[in-house]
């Protein structure tokens, strides 16, 4: 079966969690019986497809199932083409109104309009995929008029191999010494950057956020202020070429995010055996167990106590990391492959 696995604006999103999730999908499906098509356009681009259409050729590639990972105009075109031609349409809800808020300047204000658009778009699918049961409940509340199926974003454990060898080079590169508390990913207020910096101001540890940030006019004002003038013990690295270095350089992974659909970087940190401290939010209840593979906190005092405990007790940090590594293995690419193949089979049944 030919499966379209489409991510529009892929070049612009290459530093995002969505891009990582799609890379995991494609790597997992490479070992399946399906043949992957990554562009819906005949000739590989909308421009070439339009020219082909103008001379009577087909504009779209041939595929049996369409799986789209974003919500822009390219996805709208694929959805229209699939609906018009009776092709099974799978839309992947990486984007929700709730997780878009607090990401960029004005993102919260457009939330109501975005919610209405997502409800309309996702309801056109034969099957909607999402990263968690939590996200499924969010979509059901819109409501979405299509079946919804959770599918893990997964983690590519093999791609993180060798992170330990990058510990010293990355610590030298960013002038890090002693215990390092770290985060990985885009710097958004939604992901708890304010909490991250407030905690840093209450401790003597090095705090490092590995990941890109926008300090321009589109940036959230809080993010722009913090990256321009962070506490003395906080480093914002910007984009790093090899993310393994981040997981190698850090000692305790801190993620005080407010809203997530799953949290890909958490799984990556766990796959590297890091001790993880999380904000206690609903989505993490279905994946992680407090005191077993992570520590969950709600208040600044609880976060501070968790960090102090793990820094002071290397053995507990090691045990937590070992358990976390086992949790990450349960979200490997084999599981991604199985869940996607089952989803495609379901979409075909639903489209009949």
C-alpha cells in the first residue's frame, strides 16, 4: 500500500517537535510493508503540480492513504483531493488550540479562531491521530466529528546513541561546571521558561536551555525578556547541531511545561537515562509515574526540593534514570510502526 506521509512547511519546521515526530514515523514505516510518499504533489512541489495540471496531467501523486501532519493550505488541498476521490484521510493532531497558546506573540488571542478551524478541519478526516489519550479528550471537547485514535510520537533510541561521548565537549563549549539542570526544545512560555528561570534564581546550579528561541517581534514578550537578560546562572544556547550533546552535558532534566500533547523531549531525555523532573499536568499521568521514572511537582518549592534531592543523591538520580530509560524503550519505533499500520488499516475500513 502506498501511504502519503506529508509534512508541509518541512524546512521551516525542522527545529520543531512535529518534525521529530514525523521523522520517527517515517523511520518506523521504512521497515513496514507500506511504500512511503512524502510529497502529495506530482513533480514534488505545488508549482510543478500546478503546471502539470495546466497541461492536463495530474497534480497529485498516487497513494492509497493520505496521512497529513499539519493544518495548513497544503493539508487542506490534500484533504479536498482525498475526500473527492474516496481516499482514506488521516489527519494527525499535533496542533491543538491549547498547546498553541503561549508559544508566540498573539498566539493566545487567536486561540478561539484556531479552535474553530481545527474542529472543522479535523472533522473532515476518516481518522484523527493524536499523541495521547489526554489530547483525545481535548479534541473530543471541541468536538471533533471523526474517530480519534492515540498514537505515540515515539522515540528513536538509536539516534541518541553516543550522547555520553559528547558530555565534555558540550560542557566546555558552554562553559558548564558542576551539576547542570537542563531543558531541551523551543523556548516558549508555555513550556515553562519563566519557572525555569525563577528556579535558577533560587539555586546555585547551572541551568541550561538547549534549543532555538525567537527574540524578534514575533516572540512572546516574556521569552524575549528572559533570553536577553537571564539570571546569571542560566544559559540559552540557541539551536545546537547535535542534540545528543544536550542530553550528554546535563545531569537533571527539568521540564516545567504547562501544556503538552505528549512531550517528545521528555522521552528523549529518558532514553538517555536522565533523571527527569516534570510539572504535574494531566498528559503526564498516562505515561510517567512519580517516584518511579520521574519526579512530578506543582509549586516552585516542590521543584526546588526535587532538584536538591537529585543533585545531592547521585544513586537516586541513577535509579530514576534507569527506570526512565525503560519507560522510553516502551515508546520505541517498533511501537510507532505497529500503531500507525493499525491506524491505516482502520482508516481504510472507515472510508469504505
